[in-house]
């Protein structure tokens, strides 16, 4: 290496150290400006004014477009980082806000405690006999939480949409008879008052995860909410959806992973096992897994349920029907009572219940 090249490299290293010093000084000064202006915020006009001032004094050889790009990007990166940190510190769902686990007690059942919860029942409530048959078998097995759909958001408008309020009435009658906690989905704020008379826990389905009017409305009720992850939702979007409920005053929220949509065709959805420890790490809310919707297959339900519980889930949900092939919805993924008993035994023999 020539002496001249060594001198130039040494000179460049010195300039880079100066740039690093100046960039950090820029960040400190920008932070002071943001603190002073945080009530009104830094606007795009503020950034543009700063960049225009630089380009008007640019001696070259770097062209003005490059100068504008570099300085705008630096400032926006800083502002985004500042915003992300501020948001994380404020989130009511986050461990930074509340370090200990949230435990939700409903009647004789505890969500988020030291024991696991099994939630089971038919996809749709079809009749009193159907629901009672399932509920009695589940209660006899030791299951305390009954699920069943009365309002069904279906992909096709020609598919069974549920029994509506009549289904909720059936659920309450059956639950009162066998003594179980109940979960059923609601789809709009207009259904809240009616559903509250018949069920213990509101379920917000995957397709309504970002129905913000509904999230705000259930947030004002104080009634427990089971929030399902959207079909293509990121974990950040999922957590922020839960934040809507807590922000509006209701901290009795449970999160449930139910599989996300990917290119995979061997399962109905793709069960994101990594979501379980991440949600437990980042939030203080109970986390459950719906293995029926996540897989759409009976043959791998037990393995996926074990994986979910081993990953830290507080419970699992599974769909059970007296005669799945005669079901009016999700026939292929529901298991019958004998299959449930085998599934249930497999989990207990593994020490999860």
C-alpha cells in the first residue's frame, strides 16, 4: 500500500469518526427538539424546512437529491425509533406496564393461573339436544368451559350463519343445567347487550380482530373477552387490537392463536407455535391456542395441543360435535365425543392437565 493511499485512508477514518460524533450530536439535539415540541409533534413540514435549508447551502459534489434523501431518512429513522419506544412504554398489554401475569377468574375457572384450561364444544349451536349431549360429556370428563357459535361469520353467504339469539338462549340453558362457563362469538356492538345476558365470555373472531368499533365497545363492558388472532395478522397487530380493549377500560382479555394463512395446503391454517412464547413474553395476558382452526385436521390435534402447552399456552380450544359429519359447519375438523375423550386422555397422560 502506497504512502499516499495510507494517508487518504487515515484521513477518511478521521472524517468518519467526526461524522459519527456529529450524528450522535444530531440525535441528542433532535431529542431536545422533540421533547420541547412533543405536544404538537414534529411535522413533515418541519423536516422539509430543515432539508431545504441544507440543500440551499450545499457546496457539492453530493447532489441535492442525495442530500435530501440522506437527511430525511436519518431524521425519520430517529423519529420512528422514538415513537416505537414511547409506544412500547405506554402499551397497557405489555409487560413493561404490568410485569405479573393477568389472571381472569370466571365462576370456578381460572385463566392464566398455574393450571391449564380446556375449552371445548361445537363450532355452531344447532339444537338443544346437540349442545346438551356435548356439554354433559365434557362436564363428565372434567371440562369446565363450553364453546359454541350462535352468530357465525361465514366465508360464503350461503353457508349456515348460526341460530342467533335462539342459540345464545340454548347455551345459557345448557350451561346452567351442567354448570359450565360459556364462550360465544359476537360480531357487532349491537349484539353485546343481548349476548351479555346469556354468555360469560365474548369471543371476537379472527375476521373481526380489527373491527375497531367492536373492540372499543367490548372494552367498555368489563366482560371477559377472548380475542382471536386475524387470519393474516402480525403479532404487533394482534397485540394492538387487544390494546383497544384495555384502553377502553377492560383488562379481562385473553389472546388466542388460531393459525394464520400461509401457502401451506396440508392444514387449514398454519399454527404459529412461536406466537405463544412471544405473546407470553411481551404481554401479561392469558394466551390460548385453538388447535381445531389452526390445523383443520383431527389426526394432528393432540400433537399440536401438546406443542402449544409445552410452548407456554394457558389452555387449548377444540371443537367437539356428537356427529361431526352431520354438522352444519366445519364438519371435517370437529371431533366426536369418543375422539375427544382420547384427545383429553392424551393430554392428561402427558401431564398437562
